[in-house]
């Protein structure tokens, strides 16, 4: 029994062919590559609250692991109802449309709906642009529009979208509740990402996406701990409690980096395990860029 109620046909009936490519491009606002790019730019920007963006980035990594686990648990297929056959577009637009309008993998829940809910609502909460009300309004419009584009492109049913938004909202509430009493929200978020990425490895039987997520989570966690160590060393040292915290950061960062180096060192460079190690080490270096720049 299918999950659809005719929503894909209804939307596609009223969408002109000329809008097929713009819709395929707009849906990229919910793609992983764009969300990571956006958070990376904000993290490096000197005008934003870097600690808050780091926490949002950690929650994003945790959300990706959560989403990937759910897709493997339910293992429900996508609909096969493309908005427009590729051959009906001009030849020059066909590669672009194919790259943006088609999706592989499982269909439930919608990753775009889940991740846009997590990222855009989190950014609306921590950014200082315009007013809080307007930020949440823009975030909500982005979530709705990206979600509708997924139905229009024929890669998700409505129930996939509703479940994705609901799970994303619930995930945000849960993570905020967990981190309420934590002073270093970056460590809490990246730590949660490592934990959920580890669970995702088990659930997905360590497929390529799960390995990359685990590598990225370990690298981000290690980089953030090293930033904490540097901040502690550059500030005035306090009681032994502070010293224990610094040593805790050093030990956990060392463990994470050791795992990444081992993944790279004991496997062929072309293997998914080694590539996850390379990705993790790259993420760790990226996280450290602001610290290196500030120290210099």
C-alpha cells in the first residue's frame, strides 16, 4: 500500500514546465551540501557568535545521523513520479536538472524537511539579524517552500514531509532540553553527534554515508575540544577543577584524533573507512581555523 494520497499529481498538474528547473534549484536550500556550506560561512564569519554557530553545527551533525538512522529503520522507497522527464528539457539544462531534481536512497522521513527544520529554526534562534519574529518567519517559509518542492519534484509523499518536520522539531526540543544546564553547548552538541553517529553505524551496517558522518562528528568534536584547551591555556588558570576540565578535553580530543588517524592508517586510501578518517581530520582542521587566526 502506497503512502500517497494524490498530492504529487495535484501539485504537478498546476506547475508549468518552465518552473521545473527553478524548483529543482530551490530544493538545494535543503540539501546537505548547502546547509554545511552555510554553517561553515557563518562559523568563520567574525560578526557571528561562533560558539552558538558551533552548537548549531553539532546539532546539525547529530540531526543528520538521526535522520540516516530513521531512513534505514523504516527503509521505505521514494515515489517514482518525476515532475518532468529529463528529455523534455533543453539539452543544456538536462545535466543541471538531473543533478538537482532526482534523489536516491530511502524516502521516509524526508531528510530535506527534517534538516531544514533543525538548521533554519536553530539559526533563527541564535542569529541577531533583523528581529526574532522575522527570523522565525523566514525560517518557516524556507521550511515550507523546500518541503513543497520535494513533493512537486516527485521524490517525497506528503506524509514523508510532515514526519520530517515533526521529527526535526521534536529533535530540536530534545536537544535544547538536554543542553539547558550545560555551559559549553558546543561540546554537548558535538558529543551528541558522535554518539548518534556511532548508533547510525550500527543501524546502517556502516554504510558509506554513516562512515562519513562518524568521521565528521569525531573531527568536529576533536577540533572543538582543542579550541577549549587553547582558550583555557590563554586565560588565567583557576582551581584544580579547571585543570581537570582541560585534561579531559585533551584526552577526549586525543582519542578522537587517534581513531581518525587509525582509520586512515590501517586501510587503503580509497576505502570508505580511510576516506571517513580523511574527512574527519579535515573537519577538525576547519574547526581550528578561527583559533589559529585569533592566536596569530
